C-alpha cells in the first residue's frame, strides 16, 4: 500500500526497459519525450537491492503497525478518537504532499544521498514517535515520518531502474511489488507482537522504536552497497504547488478529523470552506506553470488525456475504502470485541496473505479479462464485505472470534490484492509513454491523498455513529458505505478497454 510505485523522478519501467536493454542508460522520460539521461551508475548488488527494499519495507510496515497500537496509544496518552485519526492520516498527508518533490530532489542531488537522508530521518522520527510525551507530539512526529518516507521511497524504484537491466531488473521490480503485500501482514502481526510483549514496559512505543535499529542497519548497508544515480537535466521543484496542495489537504482533513469531536467550532467551518478555494488556487498555479514551460507537481494536461481521469477516479473507492477499513477494524477488534493487540494482529493474517497472493495473480487476470478484471475483483471484495456484515449481525457479539471473521477477510484480501495491483496499470495504460513518469507521480499522489481522506471520512462516520447505534451497527454501516463505493467501482470498470497496455 505504501510501498510507492514509480514517481515523477523514476519514470516508467516498462517504457524504458527496451532502451536500457539495448545499451541505453536512460532512466527517465521527460514530458517532451526527449528525457534527461542518467549518469552512469554502478550495478546494484544483492546487498544493495536488499538495502533499498529494506527501506521500502520500513514505510509499508509502519503504516499498518500503528493500527494495532491505536487502543494502547489512546489509553496511555489519553488521546481522543479524532486525534487517533490524525496519527494515521498525518503520515499519509505528509507522504502524499511531498512524494513527487522527494523524487525530484533525488534526480537533482543523487538518489543514493536522498535515500540515506530519508532512512536517517525515518529512524529519527521513529524515535520521536516512540518517545512522544503526548498525543499531539505523536501526531507531529508521525507527519515528520511521512515526510521522511517521501524522501526515501521514490529513490528505491529509481535506483533499481537506473542500476539494473533485463531479467535482473524484472526480478527486482517483482520483489519490490511484493513488499506492499507483505507489509500488510508483517505490520499487523509485528505490531500485535510488540505491543503484547510490552518489552521493558514500552508497550505501544516499541512499535515505533523497533524502526530505529532497522534504519541504522539500512543506513550502514546503504553507505556501502547502494550505488548513486541522478538525472543529468533534473526538473525544477514546484514549491508553490507543493505548498498549496499541502494547504488544501490540511484544510480538508483537519476539520473532518477534529471538527466532529470538538462540536464544529468556527475554525473547522472556515477551514472546510477554504479547502475548495485552495484546491482551485493549486489548479491555477499548476496550469500556469505548465503553460510557461515549468515543471508542475501534477500537470493539468494529463487529466485531459483520454482515460486518465477515469483511471484516477477508480482509485477513490479503492484507497479511501482501504484506509478507512483498516482504521475502523482496528478500533472494532480491540475496543469493541476486546481483543488484545496480538490477537487483533493475528486476526487479519488471512486478509493479508490473500491480498499478497492475489497481487501475483493480477497480471494473468489483466491479460485474460482486461479492464473487466477490476470489475470482477470489486465484486469479490464486495462479497467479502457482505459476508463480514452477515457474520457480525448473525453471530453473538461475544462469540465473534477470528475463525468466524476469516472467510469474509479472505474475500476482502483477494479483491484488494488485485485492485491495488491493477490501479497503476490502468492509469499508466491511459498515459502516453512519453509522460509515464508524470502519470505515475499523479497516480501515487492520488493514492496517498485518498488514504488520508479515508481515515478522516469513514473513520469520522464510524465514530459519529457509535454513540447512537453502538459498535456493531456502526461497523456494519461503514461496511455498507464501502460496499457502495465498490459497486460504483465495478460499474466504472465496465467502461475500461478490454486490453490494458
């Protein structure tokens, strides 16, 4: 989920594979199609590949590990449910806003350098999370963690692309893709184990502190084993667009997360009113930058490409539903059903395993069914939600154990695994080859923004319904909202082409 696809800085793997295999050193494709040429880079060794993938796994696992720790954080720091939403969403917002900027900085200053800076920053911000004396300290540290991930993650696939060729590149990219699915399983299980173990009385804090020695190991290995690469003619950073995008997302997400809990004070209403104005200002700045020959963060003309807008819309129910589901489920399992952190983590293993396995089936399904594969997996995912709702409503609350929930979770995992894998393929299939780098950056930013929106919207809906409906009915209502989104996804998918590029 959070293991990022190629960003603006990495360009398209598929678009340049053929050129690289025939002797070209090109690592990215410019908007005009002429493209900057990468400086000659040393070949990536097995240790170097392990190191960059270790960095990628840090971000992926950390997104999910926090879900299991939320109830413990709530008790220890006396955090409100809305503040817990910000602990999750703050990470995703910072990552979404700075993702493409991080890739461009790697182009300019060297991907190895930015990877090492990102790993070091991730370790320091993890330490800050683990030592947080209060809830809002933790929110700020989590946002800083997201910023560190935005420095680190774009360099991973860029380094693989610049320093491998042919079959070695294909294998490395395949392993990179599996990191996200494994992160779902490892994050939930590892979080449960660490919180339950309560090592040296650290409780939930160890879920963050465990990142520190891993980051140190990645830093030491990276200094020795990760080769450097960069673009010869890097594009300028779009600081104005970055600031406006961040302001628009913050103006939307902060009141959605905090407004309900604080009785919708004036500041929350004003921020919500400002959000569309900031979004319009962002669009105007991006349009002006593109018309003047600049390097906009998200080129507006891409949205006018046939199929791009429709492909991005597909991501809304996928990612909003996924992040909202993970947040709400963590609260239901631990606060509602009284599961401990370990039991809650183990409960989600069937979904994580199914999701990881399904991601490897996505290429075959896409080859056989084309765009219809998205509709099929949306229906499978939706059937999982129906099974879960039926299980929750038809089983005594005290008898809802992991075996009873497993069938629905497996179906959800199978659907999600294919949805996540197909999203980028569908979006990039609609993007001209010469603009694949910008297209993948746009798709990644939409993904991370939706992850934050999902926690703020579905999470807030759930928390608002609990006092009046109770935990069970509030959970089923959120499942219904997610099901409606998946039905919309299935209908939209029927308009996709039968062959995916």
